[in-house]
């Protein structure tokens, strides 16, 4: 089995300012842990192109893309950070990094569909699952996973795909984009009553949302997944799986207050791998979302990759 690994130096250049949790060091920590764990030898590295405008239009409006580019161009011209909201900043390298992130998701989708890899992980930033059709928020600009899923459907001709979102925060942007699209089944869990304060009532019948209370541990999450995600995914029989992989539900990450550990992320991934092998020829594309405590992030990504690569 080949697990493809997509990342690019441009993703490190995006910087939202000193002390911001969504920092370039996140990718450095992952790379260091890949080397020290030996998991890097199980991965095949692929080139990362820039996303095309037509790729972004699969998930976002033309007006939003125009406004965002103009906003970022002003940061490029001045060489300064500009705030889109109190948490989300752009800098001179944000546009390029965001294009690389979405481009990685699309390229990974093509590599898996074409059989050049069984599955793929994109170590990218900025993340994407809070970006709606027409709004940046929550450190996100382009919704990488929604772009990739729609690429599989609208460009590559698949009929059904699943999006699996595990993150301490609800993937509101992805839900905004794919709700009501019956070709897509989205399943997620997230801590209830924290940013972005959505997800309690799903926007469409193609959503399985599991808001969980603070301090929920991995065993409880596993039981909820078995009872709620798995039957719907088995019934839906996706032809490909897309994972929004956030690791901020780890007990060491103070972005939330959940109690998962590396073994829980590995278990979730192995369950998705089992389903993908049964229904989707093993096809999975995973994209990095949250995870801000550098050590637990890096260890959790390695656990995720061990499950994807079956090592």
C-alpha cells in the first residue's frame, strides 16, 4: 500500500503574527516527528501544485474569491498583516500558501483516483474547514476538503463520497458548502458550545453531527462513532473518503477541553481505512485541520499516518 504525502514550503511562509497558535512551527513539528518515528520511510512524497481558480469555484463564490484576493493583495503591497476577524490574519504569503493547500488537496485526490497511491495525507496550512462558501474565518481561507470532494464528484466523475471531520471545532464551513448535496455524506464530532457555536442542528439530511460535552474521553467518542457514523457510512457506501483531520481534541491541546489521545486518532483512522477498503478501493484523502500543541499534534499525525500506511 502506498500512502502519498503532500506538503510544500509555501505553507510555512503564511504567518498570522507572533504568538498565533496557527503557526508555521506546526508543520516543522510534524516533519521532525516523522523522522524520529521512522514513519517517513513509509510515505511517498508528491509535488504540490497551486490550485486553479476553477478548483476554488467548486466550493466558493466568485465574489468571495475576488474580495479575498484584493484584501490579501493589500497585505502584499504593504508587507503587513491585516485582520479579517479577531482571530484570522493575512500576510504577504497567505495567498500563495492557501493556493498550495487547496492545490495539495486536489492533487492528492487525483493521485488516489488515478491509482498512484491508495491514500494520501496533506500536511498543509492554512487549514480549511471553517471557510464557508463566502467567508473566511477560524484561521481558514479556502475549504481544502470541500474543494477536493467536489473535484472528485464534479471533475473526476465519482458518484458518492464521504467527508469525515474530527476536530475539537465543528467544521461549519464544510457543512455550509456541502449541506443538501446528497452525493456527499458528512460525519463529524466536535466539542459542543465552543467556536464556531454551530452544528447542533444539522443543515441537511446528509449530515451526521456529534456535538460532545467538554472532557469527553476517547472511549466515549469511539462508542458514539460506532453507533452513529458507522451505520450511515456502511449504508451510503462512498466511493472515496475525505478526512478533515484535526488533532486539537487531544487532551494536551488547550484550544478545547476534550480528552482524546494518539491511540484514539489511530483507532478512528483505522475504522475509516476498513470502510474505505470495503467500499472505496481504499481511497482516502486526509487534510490537516486543527492541532496547536506542537508535541501532541506531531505525535497524533504520526499515529494517523501509521493507520493510513498500515505500519
